[in-house]
């Protein structure tokens, strides 16, 4: 399948899996908890930090937007110790400026041995007035002897097109390492932006055991629908630690066609934390509508 892509603004969301505060789901692989922080109605961009309980670390974060609002998109998921900060921005050409509320979820894991946080190189995605240029890639790789347990990244001042775990034949990565060992991120500058976007991947890594612990759940939906849903489920005994995705138009000519993009509008989790569902819609598409792909790539452990 061709990987020609167009820009994709991303607004990630999770269903409330527990009451406000902390919820827990048990599985053979361990215990994941969620911590929810609710933000009120406001206009414009915002960042919210959720803090995991003592004895745990943040391995991922998600965002709900209420109501579902055109132009709101995710630009940062940044786990650091017990905290995860999620930033959402509003496309600058959306008028009037929408009023929206945000809720951030931290996905928390009992602190494992040898935790390290690895940042990829900070790249600058050049501004463009037509959306035709490809974005910038940033990869964060775990040190030798470490395994990936959490995904993060940012495309501040731009938008996240792809956020993927690396390793064990993860789709659309050409990576065949035996362990999940890093994060790949593609970010873009906004069309008409006056500044470049800062693009950077972040990996949460821990000491690898005698057998691989982390793996991925993958599914994709390829059609011309205005809105679509993709659901992926972790293997038995595994829970979703971090959400990842790929959005692209496989037949789109980035140099000759108008600027088209899709936006992830939600990521909903089941009570066992093993099944997640991504929803997305397309915008500014060509006529007739082009085929586009919503691929879910969740990190499971």
C-alpha cells in the first residue's frame, strides 16, 4: 500500500472508564489504573496534567473533548514520572472560536524496574501555505536491555499525524526487532502557520525480562466514509498502556492535490482495558471523496 499521506490533525479521546478519580482493571499482566482530571468550558488551546497514585508511573494519556468540536486536535502526550500532560490546540482558521471542555486521563502502571524516559530529537516541521509538504519524523529508542512500556510525543504548534510503537513487526514501521523498543512520530506544521512545529517522540522504557512483555494491538478501516471507527483488542492477559494511530490517504498525491486531512475524534476503552476503539472523521476532502485509512496501533503489556 502506498504511504503517501496528507496532514492529519489529531484529537484523541477516551471514554470515562471509572468514576472521577482513580479506576482499576486487573489482568494477568498486572494492574493498570486511570486517573481523570476534568476541565471546564473554555475557548482556545489548553494543557492539563493528570497525576498517577504513589507507587505508579504514567505510561500514557488521553483526552476527551466535550462536545466533539471541529478543529480541536491533540498536540502533546507527555508522560514524566507520575504525571502525564496532554495538550490540545484549536486550528487557527476555525471561526468563531469554539467553546469546549476537556477531560484528561492518565494511564498508570505499578513502577517497574529500571524505568527511563527517552526523548527523540526535536525536529522542526517547516511551515507551509498549502499542506503539500511532508512532515518531520522523530524516533525515541529504548537503551539496550530495555523494553517499551509507554508512548508519548508532541507536535506543538502543528499536529500529530502518526504516533506508533516500534518493534515486533508493528505495521507501517518496517521494524522487526524482537522487543517493542521505541516510538515513531510524524508531525506537521499547520497550513498557513507563521512558525514551524516542534516535533518530538518520547518513549517510556523499563528493564526487559527473559521474555518480551510488550506487544501491540492493530486494526484498520480503509474506506471513503465521512466518519469511521476502528477497534483493536490486546492479546489475552494484556492491557492497553498507550494509544497510537496512523492516518493517511493511500492514493493521495501530496504535490498535486488539495490539502485534505482526517482527525481522530475519540478513543474509547472497555472496562477490561484490553479493547480500545478509535473514531475519526475527514475534512477538506477532494470531490469525489478519497479513500483514507484509520489504523489503530495500541501498545499492550
